[in-house]
């Protein structure tokens, strides 16, 4: 028997379930189709478990250096079984919270693979959803007024390099490590690769990062990349940039992985206990019935307009399946925007320059808006304010003095073009810059905001003053 809904969401990750809840708040009858567990990759295989491991690594590092704070601890030991137990506890608690949230909002959940059907006896237009159950029992048929595709992504592989889950891993495998290797090669120096480099280094693993571009974190401001490279090397992480991994050279010899990379015409050889492939993520768009629709796919992602509509106006798509910033908070915001557009409300398209980006390494990175190079490429005459964390008292109290805040402004209008942070709690501090962008604030207005002392946020006020050469503590 077919069930009718106002909205059926394919995928219960941070984009899908947030959209479903918001739709329920607007009075819609909503169903979610989920292949695995509600919460999606972010909760079960991404954001939450990786940050739980990063937190354990941070604590381990701090305990090994606690004597600097007058606290002598002997025989500090790392127990990966307990680290994994804590990670699973955090994930389980949040999973139950999402389940409760959906139940409270009377959202129906269908577990299985959802596929979009073409025009049929159920509907004259594509959009009826057939839910194929894992146990092979009869499929459920859902007839919605609107469909929202939020099926997320999976780790991308490197052509020619077979991921076996034992010696050559992706991030899904790395999250389940029961014991740590002595050494790890990380292929890819983007956000995920650098987070893993930081985490494993703090756990005592010998890490080598191989990046194809000429610098790690190639989409961050160049000053941020340089500082992170410096700090990783200070921690004995080997960073090799401008190098192309030669996949065909990879082999397993005596329980170690050997491979080669080409850099400036020279062949470099590497050996490690394990290899982690971290070269981005691939949209989950296969086997969901797109061929039964007029939906357009380019470069592996679904094409949408500024309201998240596909070429089928009643079918929307959000999150990793549409490319762009593959971030949980972006997917959630896109989901809310899509649902409000379905409901006929006036919505404002998302400004990509108002989206904060975060890297949860040690130290953290938070950024928003244009890099200095991007601003200049767009024809802006810029003025830049930069202030180090070591210039504020709370940073010294924390014992974390590396890093800085960099603010980029338009010299002609004083408009805020970009803010880039590397340092303690950067992923929390970047929200002040996000609010400044939404309110169209200038660096001067940030400097006039009274920042409490002693706090890490004072670095913002100083960097804002530095834009006009007026920083107090420099």
C-alpha cells in the first residue's frame, strides 16, 4: 500500500534530518528513507567520531606535558580500546538523541534504499519513492509532493591504489583502528588528511603527509598553510608537497606498505606500516533512480539552483551530493533553505563567502570569506591585519601560543573580505567573524566591540585594530 507525504527525504544525515524536522515544524507530513542509521556519515563515520578521537589525542598530549603546568604525572599510557569505547559512547548518545528528535516530530522512518521512480500510476511526474529493504521483503511505496535528496558521500579512492582496509585504509577504516601502527603515510594534505596527521602524531605515530598540490591545505589562505606546515614539521611530521603518488608502485612487503611518488621529476620512495588515503569524498548518487528523472549530473554531483531545486522543480538536493563545501553545517543550512522554499516562504540564497570552514587539528583552523590571494585576484585593493595569539594573556595561560588571526579588508570600502585563524579554539572563535559577515561589519566595528579580558577572543580585537596599524599589544 502506498503512503502519501508532503515531503520524503532520502538520507538522514545532518542535512536530511534537519530538513525533515524543519519541515515538520512547518506542518508538513514527512518521511525519511535511510539506508543505515539516522545521523548519517557525520555522526557515525565522520565529524563526531573523528573529533572524539582528536579530543583523546589532545588530552594525551596535554597529560604528557602536564609538568609544564606544575602537575607531575608518571607512566601516562594510551589505551586505544578505551579511546574507541569513549568514541562509541559519544556516537551512541547522539544517535539516540537524533532518533528521539525524529520521533518527537512525528517523522516516519523507512530503513532501506530509496529509489526515485519515473511517471507511473502513482504519480504523473517522477518522484514516487520505492524503498527496497535489506531483508528483501516487499518494498514500501511513498508518494510525496516534494523529494529532498540528501544521500551524502563516501571516501574517494585513488585510481590504481586498492583500499583493502588492512594496510591501505580510508577514513572509515582509520576510525576503527584497534591498535596504532608505528608509522603512517597519509596521501592528501587537505582538511581530513591534516586532522589525521595531527591526531596520529599526538598518539605517537610517525606520520608522513604526501600532497599533490604545492602546499597542504591548498584552499586555505597561504599564511595559514605555511604556519600549519611549520608546526607539523616542528612535531616531526614529514610533509611532502608537489608530489604525485605513483599508485602502481604500491606493494606490501614484510607487513609494510612501500610506494613511490614523483616530485619535480625525481622519484621518492616511502615505507610505512599503513597508508591512509585521504583525497576527498565522492557523492552517493548511484542507484537512487536519477535516470528516471531529468535531473542533471555534472562532475559527479547533482546540479541545483540557488534554492536547491534540481531540473525537476519538485525534487531538491542538498549536502555532499551537490558538491561545493562538503560540510555538515552547510548541508543543514541548505536543508532548511530548501524546505522553506517548498513551503513558499521567501528565502535568501546562501552566500558561499559567509560559510565558516574548520579544521580540527592542533592547532585548529577556522576561516571565512576570501583568502588574500583570492581577494587580489578579484581586483580588490586590500589591507591586512594580523595578530599573534602569543600577544594575548589567555593564550599564555592556556600554554598554546602558536598561531594568529588574519583579517582582510577592502581598502576602499572597509568591507570585511575574509578572516583566517590558526590557533587554540579557532573553530569556536570563527563564529564571531561569521556574525560580522552577516551584519556586514567592518574591522573597525569588530575593534569597537568590547572583548572580555583575559580571553582568547581578544586576539580578534587586536587583529581588527591591526588592519589600520593600530594594534595595542604589538
